[in-house]
């Protein structure tokens, strides 16, 4: 969706929209339109929409009013997003090709106006690449938005948010593509193409290099696949030369059959999005590079495909990680932590990180705990946890802190190795986090985000339709704005 800023509304566009505050007078509108809004109980609450028709300049125009809630609401930005998203949800497949959006009547700040536009664009993302028989009334039509009356500074604010939108859309595409299209090597190639000309530094390790480094856990997960595993690092140096980088690590299991511990057939197709953590990291890095963030940030993605065949690792196998610690693999479907543990160790060996945050669709137990409302957060540092929680609240990618503790740690002790890759059924998300914590060096601020319930949605949200949500991109970007660039 293209967004243009203009001084006046183009005369040939039929659809006109206005953002209004809750309880505000509808000044300058046709009397019949105002009366119709009142009769429909339109008050301007956040996300509320009213449509009517009025004559403007001798032509009949389709008029939409989108509510932005109370002008002084604490969640003003979120309410502005709901206004923008409501417009797209209503008119994306309406047959209208363009919209005039009037932002002059709601007393918006530049950031609030940019929030309207961000949600308007994000709600319009679709992945219709493989739909060859889509009915005409189901095809997206709305392609252009002409913005008038934008407050001073909105264009600059929108340039920043447009980069964020591109990052979210990139993540959604990676997560949505099927596993025959996105696998470790093609994930790398897609990123290399997307990041061309952005100024990032890209490092790629193949299986031979990871074997040489001793990454027995990560490489072991991919042994049953014909697709070669990869480790991808994307570095953006936008901060001061001496500043330590902030590192984000993503789990990238491009398809997860469970390996020899084969998953049940129903629903296995969903496991194309088991690389949602890596997808979020890739999209966030694209957003940060796109807006030239004044920060040193590195995104690292462990990319594997977990398949069963004669070479696949078996339940009961023992693998040696890059750290030298050994793991008894009791369940090959608990593979994400095996990928992450070697990636985390490599990161600490390779970079002097200020802080490390990993993102992973790690456990079904997290969905049982938090449903699809929050990502689970585990952290060894209270300050980092508070900063991430605040970024989650501000961005809408919400987090809920979960516990870590020695009593949980002993649940993954193995009788024949340093640890086993699963604990008992109870506390499954916690024991997974405890596993990862064993690979974090003392003194390194670290957080693990289990986002299993957040990267895919079976129902529309405010800024997404059914499917990939892009969760994690806005969280990372907000964290970098608030903490690293502050």
C-alpha cells in the first residue's frame, strides 16, 4: 500500500476518510452525515467506524469516520492504530482503489498520525502469491492513500514507521511461505537479497564450518534433512564505534516434523512457522537498517530443518555442544533449544555483547500457560526484563515474565550426560529456559522470549489478518529505540 502526502484531496477519488476523537463535534461535515453518525451511535471510540455518503464539490463521495478514542487516553497510540486498521479492514477489498485520509480534525501529534498510517498499512498485508482462483470481490483493491491535513513532522515520523512496516511485512512473508520455499539456504538467500544496499554485514556458516566449531547440538538437529543447516548473522553498526552490540538470536526451524519423535499428523503443516523467532529477528534487522538506527545491533539465526530419516538423531543419543557441555537427547521434538544453545555460545564467543535476547517458538507449554495474548519472558537480569516488558507494552507485542530457579534446573539433569533436553511434563517452558540459561555466561544480561503462541493467529487482530502476525519485530524495534538509542 502506497502512502502519499498531499496538500489537497485529488478530485477524482471517491472514498474520503477522517480520523475523529471520541465525543468530538463533526465539524465541516454535511448535516445529514452528522445526523446519520449520531443515529448509528457513532461516538468515535477507538476502532469504531461509520460510513455515509455526502456531496462534495458536486460529486457524491463515500465518507468514512474512524474513531481514535479519547484525545488524552493513556493508550492514545494504540487507539490511533485501531483507527487506521479499521479503515483498511473495511475498505481493502471494497473495490475502492484509493482513499483520501484527512488527519486535520483529531488533534494528532506527528507520532500519533504516523501510528494511524502504520496500522493502516500493516492491516493491508496479504500473501496471495499462490491464489490463482481468488474471486474478484476478495482481491485487495485499495492500493493508495493520499494523506491531507497531517500535523507538522508526520512525514518524517512516517519514514521511520515505514521502515518498521517493511520489517514486519518481511517477517510475515518468511513465516507464511511454505517449507519447500523457505528452508535454511533459501532463508539466507532471501535475506541477502532483502538486505542488499542497506549497509549491513552478513556472515553465513555452513555445516562444515559449524562441525569444525563443535556445534554438535545445532548440526545434530538437521542430520535427517537433505537441506543443509546454516547459521546466519546480520550486523548493523549504526551506533558509536566503542559501544557493545545488542544481540538478538532467533530459532529458525524452517520445518519441524519432530524428527524421529514424530509429531501427530493433524496440524503438522503449521510447523512451517517454527522459524518465527528467526523471522522476527530478520525483520527487525531490516527495519533497523532501513531507518538507520543509531545503534549497534546483531541478529543471529540458527537455521535447520528437523526431518526423520536414517541419518536423523535418535532419542537417547548424546551430543556435544560448542560449549563442551553434553546433552542427552530424550526427545528429538525438543529441538529448538539444541539449535539455540550452540547459537548462544557462538554469539558470546564471537561478540562482546551488551545484552542478548533470544526469540523462539519453543514450547507448546507456553501456549497452555499464556494462550495467544502474551509471549513468555525469562530473564537473568531484572533491568533487562523491565525494559523488554515496557517495549512490549508500547509496541503491542506484549510479554509476561515467567520464573527461573534452581529447583527447576535440577529437572533437566541427566544420569549419563550434563543435561537432558527435556524435563517432566509440568513446567515445560520453564525447564526449556533453564536449559538455555546453562549456555549463558555469568554476568551477561540475557532474556529468552518464548513466542510460540504469538507468531501465527487463527483470527484477525487489530493490525493483521488471519495468519502470520509479524510478532517480535515491533518489540525489538521499540526496545532498540527506548534502550539502545536512548
